[in-house]
C-alpha cells in the first residue's frame, strides 16, 4: 500500500470514529444522527476508492461515485440544521436530496462528473452563505466559533474532495487530497464537539475514546481480512462491512420509532393528569346533586310535602349546569377552540402573576411592565391564561439557580396585535434546540411533556396571532405571544 493508501486507511478510521461519536450523541443534538450519516458516507466513499485501488474491481468505482454524489446533500442538510433553519428550508433540503440522489443513480453517465463538479460546489457555496449569515446574527462567541469550525470543515472537505474528483476522473495532475480532506474536516468537527459542545452538552471523554477505538478496530479488522483473502474477495468482505454498518444504523433508526412510543406514553401520562383533573372537577357537583336527590326522596318517602323544597331543585339545576360548563371547557381546551370575549390582556397577566403556581421559587423574581394603552381584545381567558402559564413555567424551569423574569405587554397598532413578552435570563437555547422547541412532545426535561410551547403556539394561532422565540445559550430566552387585537370588521 502506498502513502495515499495509508492516508485513506487513517481517514476511514477517523470517519468511523467520528461517525460513531456523533451517533452516540443523536438524542442530545439534532446534528448527531446527520453527522453520523455524513461520516458513514465519507467512510464508504474513502473506502470504496481504496478498495478500487487494491482490487481494480470496477464496481468499487461505481460505489465510490455513488457515495460522493450524495455527500453534498447530506453536508447541506447538516448546515441547515446547524443554523436552525430546517423548517423554513425544508423544500430545498428535499430538492437537494432528490437531485444529488438522482446523480448517484447515474454514475455511469458521462454527464455525472460535470453535474457533480458544478452542483456540489454550488450547494456548498450556499451552505457557506448560510453559515456566514448565522455567524453574523449570533451574539455568543461560542456559537460563532462553532460556525467558524463548521465553515472551515465544509470548505476543506469540498476543496479537497474536488481534487480527488479531478485526479480520478480526468487524470488531472493534482495531488489527491480527498482522504486528508475528510480527515481534517473530521478533526475540526470533533474539536467543535469536544471543546464547543457542537453535539449538545459536554461529550464525556470516555465516549470519544470508545468511538476512536471502534474506528481503529473496525479498520484493522477489515485490513486483516484484505490481507488474508484475495483482493477481490477482500473487497466484497469490506463492502459487506459497510453494508452492515448501514444496517446497524438503520436498525437503531427503527429503534427510534420506539421513542415515538415513548412520546405516546408521555401523551398518555398527560391524558392521565388531564382526566384526573376532569374527574375532580365533576365529582363535587355530582356529589351535591346526589345529596339533594337523596334528601328529596327521603322527604317523599316519609310522606312530607315537597312544595317547600324549591331551593333543592334549583341547586340540582345549578350543579348540572356547572358540570355542563366544565365539560365544554375541557372540550374547548383539548381542541383549542377559543370562545373569545372582550378581555384585557393586562388583566390576564395581572391575575396570573400573583398565583405563582407555575413553579416560581424564592430565587426567581418577576418584574411586570404592563402597557397602559392596551385595548380590550377578543380573547379566550382560560386558553390564554393556560398558554401564558406554560411559558412562565418554562422560564422558571430555565433558571434553576434563580434569576429575573420580565413580563411585558404591548399593543402594536400597525399590525393589529396585542402581545405579551416573557423574558428570562436562564439557560437559553442554541439554534438547533430553538428550532425544535415548539414541536409537540419535544422536551429536554426528564419530567417534561414537551407540550407547553406547542399548546401556547396553538392558542396564539387560534387567536390569529403567533408565538415567537429568540434565545441565546447562557443569556436567556424571550417568548412573545401575540393575539389579534380586533376582528377585521370592527377594526
Ligand atoms: P417541557 O417544558 O415539558 O419540556 P415545552 O414545550 O414547554 O415542554 O418546552 C420544550 C423545550 O423547550 C423544553 O424542554 C426546553 O428545552 C425548551 N425551552 C422552553 N422554554 C425555554 C426557556 N424559557 N429557556 C430555555 N429553554 C426552554
Ligand atoms: Mg414546559
């Protein structure tokens, strides 16, 4: 094996190690699984080119081309998730997977090389612009440093990857740097993961060590096989290894469906609490009705006149109405069907803050600043109150060591909105977490339901408003709930 071969082997081990590390962090960071897929792809690509060189079997060349075709799509996806824009750019992601995926199917075509040589760098240029914009809008030095490392890894990966294309495909006299490129990109991203928490919270060194051992052992095992078997057979064994890794990764993916099951059990837990409260709210009026009916029938049995018992009948009627109200309230909250009445947002805030049942501790202070010019608007008091309560509870939970929550109301006449802004100076969220925070059942808390923000957003939408979030790690979070101030016809 020549120097380039050795370099490729080292790169393969590095790709596998980082892929395994990212994979181990998939529940901590939205980037985990994607980076694992990216580096499995890089491994397969490096590996296929090595196998082609060692065995000369043409199919490896096709495999090499296939894996290099989809790499730009995965890399672009990683960047889009990193900058927290996977929702707004979803059509682009899908289009790029379709485009580069199709390219992977036509590896024998003559158009393959020019198409990849143009589209690949173009996609990477776009990713780079996204990173630069993200870098400019981030205020935290750590996030900027992460963006720098990701951008650098992207540039090196692309540039060095292109040298490989030129060398292999058009015999251009250029050093082949593809393997070194993936290796350098891997080192940069590993630095971002280990030093700058690219993959969520701190990565325990032992996880990194396991990942590294995995990469090294795997590649040693594969090389040993190549030595013992004839080259062609060896290539097939190696290929089977790659396939096995892909199967293992997807098997774990199937396991993630089980986590849909976990979300389901959280949903059931929430349903449990909900029904408990409902039962409690219905029980008391029913007990009163039962008592009244028992009393009346006892009177009747004793042959006494019921003429003077009107108050009992009224009580029964009132209690039945109370039950009916409770049931329709629950239906409304479950479906987020607002029943708006002219209400002052200030009065909702004013009523909620002193209750403090959303988990305020002694170390958390609340500063309220209510706008004087707030008009009365069509709001559903209960829904808005519950939504706001969820937001306030999150703010408290984000400040385990105490802090200040500021609650502000405002009237935006031009946009016909009233808004309540809740700001905390707690843990904050990075761009990745921020993008997922509103999704139903997304939670980072061991006891969380992941339903607070999604409920609040549904309430705002049902009032023709929005929920918007802005946050920075270590600085805090601002949640703005807005509601339409006047219906169009009375504006
Ligand atoms: P839950 O509170 O049950 O986790 P939510 O929908 O209320 O569910 O919030 C989802 C996730 O968003 C939380 O787990 C947390 O990671 C994040 N989050 C929400 N609000 C804040 C906040 N004020 N500060 C930091 N992170 C927050
Ligand atoms: Mg919550």
